[in-house]
């Protein structure tokens, strides 16, 4: 991050709403953010539950809510041959001269459409464009978040290991989730996760293609030594 997190937190504690440009999620110390929750609240938004590039918004605790500042746009090129793939589309976007700091993750949808997270003038320009490169395009604002939304779930797990909680929270097999960990596709608080790492209250676990789990709390411990935990699952 161009500015230290402590500096941004101090500015928010002084009564300001502070918003970064898009930054790599791995650069953010999420535990440090959670430790400031009494005076300063925060929001991380990238337009996708498992976004690699996100905007961090910090604001005083007395403010009930702030806008995340992220818009997801669906851009559909009109029929032309050859069809663009993700790399082709990224090249065409680059030629528009948009500010890279205002562009987040880019995803490809079935049917030849693309989803892109954007903010500021870049979002405005994309929303109003009718042509990219040599092709006419249709642009639709998907909203602030692309995906199926979030759902609070209570699950019972035998331990707080990342592989156990992740598999149970996303509803996939432990072997499948382990493959994601081995492939570097699972991150705990923005850092590559290990199976043996333990997840704690306030932690965030993201997995490419699955979404993000925010660990809310341990509800109770069962008689058999298992734990009932409350998770906020974003898909």
C-alpha cells in the first residue's frame, strides 16, 4: 500500500471517510484492521467475493454505513469473428487509457461476456461506452457485487483448521478444498493459506472459484468436543 495502514486508520479516527484505490488484497493486514473495530470500521470490496484487487474504505465507528465505491459492469461484445478471450479483452481495455488504479478484477462469463469491477471515472467511462476496440458493446451495471450474495451459516466442525472450516463452509469435500490450498488458490486474511493454519474470529478465508468466508464467532462447543461456528459465506 502506498500509505501505511496506521496512517489511514488515524485519518479515519479523526472523522474522515478514507478510501483507497484498487490494491492487492494480499497487501492488507486484516487482523490489524479488525483490532481497530472499536473506533474505526472498515469495508473491503472488490466486486467479487474472491476478488484479488479490492478497495479498502475506512470510516469512523459512529457512521452506520458507507458505499463501497465499487461497480461491477457486464460488457458484452456484439457478434464478431474471432470472438475475444479474456486476454484479448484485457488488451482492448488497456487501449482505452483508463486509470489502472480504478480497475479491479476482470472475469469472463459464458456466452462471450465479461465482468469487470471499476470505480470512479473509469466506471463512468465504461458505463457510457458503446464501443471497445473495433466492436460495438452492450454495457450493463451488475451492481456493487457480482455473485450469489452472502449467507450466514452455522456449521459443526471438529477443529478450526483452515481445510476443515473451508470445506465445511463452502460445502465441498475436504479433498477438493485441499487441492485448492495446494494450488495456492486459498488465502487466509489475504495470505496463502496452509491446511494446518487455524482460523479465528474476524478472519477472512477466500478461495478462487468458491468465494469468501468471514468467520464470525464460535457459537458453542458440543459434548463430543466439536465446535458450532457461525460463518458469513459469500458466493
